[in-house]
């Protein structure tokens, strides 16, 4: 089955796609798609944003005085901000896939489900493809933007963009901006894939996928709002 057919099967018949990936764990296609989409949107954003306004807002939110702002802002130009954003996006994307792959590898080995790290690594990349929806929506918002866009356009389906509308300087902005409705599609694919590969119950498969998400965001929420 070609990469395009696997992509289509993830939409129409996910279990069939995961059965194919189990036999042939390829991950180059989704990896390239996600990298190109993320890099493209970030480059586009920093090409049109008012960098001076963005920097001034960020420095003011940190409580820096005029002298301190002048000193720091000299190091924060369009190229440095773009480079930092690209590096952070690429590293975070790979780190997330590696951590998730190790998690599934070890937890399912505990349940006597023998799959290689490469299989789980491919699994996480393919399950991450719903992020393309976010990238596409962000591109549309950038296309329609008539003024300097805010950072929220890069995550249009986040809880912050849809419901809370926190400013980037507000406490909890990063947390709420990281939780998106698109993640539900990734979680759904992971549950289907875990059930297909492990032949365990739907309850166990869902628990393995959802538990670390609940723990991670629960701790993060407590750290931000509960202390």
C-alpha cells in the first residue's frame, strides 16, 4: 500500500491503515508533510508580522523598563525570531514523536505486545497527521489577515483561540494555546491503532492513550492556575 493509500485509509478505514503500517512501518511521508506544513506557516507568519510591535509587546509584558527593552530588542529581529521559532518547532515535533514512541513501546511491552520502536515511531508520525488541519487553517487566517497577525493564528483550534482569548503575556496562555480540538483526532487515531495492534480491549487501549495526556495537562494546569 502506498503512502497516499495509507493516508486515505486513515480517513476511511483506520484499522486497515494500521494493519498495513504494522507490516511496513514507514514514516518518511508524514514526517515530511508535517515538517513542511509547520515550517511553511512559521516562515509565512514571521514574513508578515510587525516584528517591532511583537517584540515591544513581549518585553513590556515581562516588566522591562525602556532601557532594558532597548538593550534586549537589539537582539530580537525578524531573523532571530524566525530562527528560534523554526528550531523550536522542529525540535518539539521530533521530541514529541520520540517520547510518544518510547512510551507506547514500553507500556505495550509490559502488556506483552511485541512491537519494535520503529513501528511505534511510524505509528506516532501517522497519528500526528491531523496537525495538517491546524496548519491549513493557520494558512487561511494568514491569507485573510489585513493587519499584523497575532500568535494565536498559528493555533486556530486551540482552547485559547476559540474560547479564552488570553493575551500572550497572560498566565496560562501557553497552556491553553497548546490544547487544541485537533488533538482529539490524534487521540482517536491512537486509540484505534493501539487496539488494532495490541488486540486488547478498547478500554485498555483508550486508557493507555489518554492517561498520559490527562496527567500531563492536569499537572500543567495545577502548576499554572492552582498554586
